[in-house]
């Protein structure tokens, strides 16, 4: 099994995905252990002083004015975890919780949090045992970090609450730890606070969305090319020299992908035949501009994610010169903004894909295709209601595109009077990504059927490869009406797995 080594720096997006999705093992490097021990010595020295230090010998948030004596500090750290583990609602997905835990471990190992090495090792032990705390949908405002979600994870470290085992069975955390020979931790000064104060949940979901959207944006170029082909459109608008004079890199990449898919097609260029068109509709002609803008949005979001991956988010933090300073780095605004930005781009990409699908089904705009791509129109309804489903998904995506980060609900007796809502932005983006896959699956289903209905004209070799792969994956072709839901489910699985991209790349080589 792949092993990810966590040091004081250099954790990558691929490392996060390997741990969150693939169950990679986690080990602590020697430099991380040394940094943990050094920072802990700083915290212990401050804890021994009579002067109050925030997070070490005080209360938290609006209660930070109270000095806490040594005899109450273990109780204080335990209590902050218990009281902050106040999430409600459905359970959060296993991969999200594993990403959350791993990213918190990454920050702990930076040497800026003051957590003891044995606590960090226990965090790694939980991941390696496949123990996943039960974390709930609601509870984070994305400021002071993802407090409630991280608290549920810290609760499991203490041997309290509930967690899921490697087989997905929820059991008391104490039982799971005992079964794997893991001793619960007793938190000391600052450790409870250090385990809760991070943007790890929203960052983990951003990294996973970026990975999924990289596949889906390539898929969107494929489905747009298939639709252009099925509509007998022109590929002249994809010429590199046209996109060079508006130098957005994402636009050029999308146009190049579409052109690669269409190379060798006998269906393109018929827009001047029996019913001449001066130019194709925007949903066809402007596909690279829309998908390209989304690609550039992905590039910006990836830059923000890389910066956040390099950060040590905690409050207070231990600095190299020995100071322990309060700060506001836990505020989730940088991550929240790009999560919302991605949801906007996703909604628009789905919207243009739905417009192409609708055009394929409308006999007045499809340039010779049967109504709704039906076998016997009137007796058969064809893909009429598949487009309804697509339209419903797009409508939902537009609602999900409303930014969460423009909202703020004050909390903690007005101490935390401006919050990011980044966790909420991340949760709705996950739904948006799922819905985009479904929308593209329906366009793929319609476009491949439409191409096969163009008798006497040979599609591009890459298009033929996509169609053949779709049929091999159980996605049905033209014919009388049948139960559509299984076909659409197969198309959805095919798209999510990158099947359309992989198929065309056997002909085109790697897409951009």
C-alpha cells in the first residue's frame, strides 16, 4: 500500500487524495517529530509561567479573559472538544473526514501548534486503522476553522463519541481504539484548541473538487465536440489562430481538445447544406469560451489550494523565535471565495451543455434529426424526459451557485463577528460537482445517439471510440423506448470514471 510521509512541509494535493480516497498509510518524518517536540517545549515553558497565555492558560473565544490554573487545564482541553463537538444532520462522507483528519495532522506536524508528538502519532494511527469519526453536515461557520467537524475528530482521539470502522460499521470510538491497540489521548495545554482551529474540511473538499473537475472539464470538451458533430456544425471556429487573438489559456485548451476529437469527421462542415446557416448557435460556437473560463477558474482555485496546503493554520501559533501569538489565519475567506467561484463556473458549464442537448432533441433546430431522437416519434418519446432531468439538475445548480461566502452570522457573543461560511460553500460545491457529472452524462447519451442516427456519414475516429466505449459500458444506443434510468446511470458512472476522456485519448493522445 502507498505510504504518505508527513513532514514539516511539502504535503501535496496528491497526498491528500491518496489518504482520503485510496486509504494510503501515513507516517511521520523525523523532522516532523523534532519540530513537534521543539514546539511543545515552548508551550510547556509558557504553561509554567504565572502570566496568562491565550490558548495555553486561558479560556477561549469570548471566555478568553479567564486565567485557568494548572489543575484545571486538562479538564479545559477535554471540555473544549466535548462542547465543540456539536454537529447535527447527516453524516459527512468518509473521504471528506479522512481528508479533514490528514490535513489537520499536516498542520500539527508543521511545528507551529505545540501539540505533542504522541498526539500526532495517534492521529496517524487512526487513519492507518481506517477509523473514521462520525462528523455531521452542520456546525461549521468556516471561521476559527471548521470547529465542530474537527471537534468530532478530536473526540475520537480521546476515545469518546462514535466512529466508523474500516468496513463502514459505526461503533463507539472507545471500542474501535481498543480493538486496534490505540490508547486514547489525554489532551494537555493548547492541544484541544490546536486540534480544532483549521480550514481543513473546506480545503479537503476543495482539493477533491479540483480533482473531479479536471476530469469533468475534459469530458465537457468531448461532449461539446460530439454535439457539434451531431448537429452538423462547423469546426472552423475552433481554429487555433482565432483563439490566439483572445489569449485566455483555458479557452485555447478547450478549443484544441474539441478540434482533436473532431479531426477526420465527415459530419462537420455541413452547416451550408440544405438549410444553410451562417453560424452555429452560441451553445455550440462558444463552447470553448465558456468551458475555457471555467478552466481558468480551476487554475486560480488550484493556486489558492496550494497556498493553503503550505499554510499552518492555528490560533495561537508557535513561532520560530519562541513566541506564541494570537492571529486570524483561521478565517476561511480565501478558500470560501474559490469554492463559490467554482460553483458558479460549474453551473454555467452545465447550463450550456443542457442547451446543446435541447437543440439535439428539437426537430426544428437539429438539422434533420428525428424529434427527441425517438425511434418512432409519437409512439416513442425518445429522450424527451432525459432533457427534463437535465433541466432540473441545471436549475438546482443555479441555486447552488448562490455564494455562501457573502453571508456572515456573528457568533461567540460577537467575538467572532465575521465568519466565512467556507464549509457551507464546500458542501454545496460537492453537490454541484455531482450534478455536473449527471448533466454531462445526459449530453453524452444524447450526442452519441444522434451521431449514430446520421446514416451515411462517418464520425471522427475519436468520436467513434467514445461511442464504442459508451456502448461497452452498458449505455444503450438508438432504438425503441426502454427504461431510461439504467442507461443514464451507466452514462453517469462512465463520465465520473473518465471513460469518455480515456476513449478519445486512445485516438487523440492526452487532452489538455
